[in-house]
C-alpha cells in the first residue's frame, strides 16, 4: 500500500532543497546580472511580438524572408509568439541545467557558458522578431 504521508514529506523536502539551491545560485552577482539582462531582453521580445500582433490587420503574416526568393513563409499572426516562448524556454532550460550542476567543481565556468548561450540565443531571437517587423511594415 502506498504511504501518502511519506510521499508528501519527501516532496516537501525535495522542494525545500531545490529552493535552497536556487537561492544559493542567486547569491552570486554574475547570475543576478545575467538573469536581469535576459529578463529585459525577453520582455523586449514579448513587447515587440505584441506590437506586431496588434498592428497586423489580417490573419496572415510574413514570417520569413529570403534574399533569393523574397517572402517565402506566411503563417497565422499568432505564430509570432513562438519566438518569445522559445527564448523563455531556452532561459528556463539553461537555468535548470545550472541548478543541476550547482554542486559541481566547475559550476562557475558552466554557468557562464550556459548564461552566455542564453544571452546569444535571445539576441538572435530579438533580431528575428525585428526582421519580421521589417518584413511586414516596410
């Protein structure tokens, strides 16, 4: 028979340990700086996506432009939200990887690499949203 009280206590202990790990990571100054920059960058991606969505009158939007062929991918205007969701997902996955290796000896190097990867990918996603804006409004 399943003992629910043991499961509940084990779950509470695991959540408490995870919270302690996250708060320990947030005590590092460079992690805070990376997270602030990533949050602001992701907010900018979301804001530009909402702006594009509010300005498009129809349901179709040009989502990709190729120099050789011109606009080569149209889609629903709600597809613009895939880009900020992807950026947020990258931030969450990389931060969870940092949490999982936080007891490692090389945690400082690994956390820098993962945070810089998140930063670069979100900058690329911001340029993607800007290019979608330029394709549709210029």
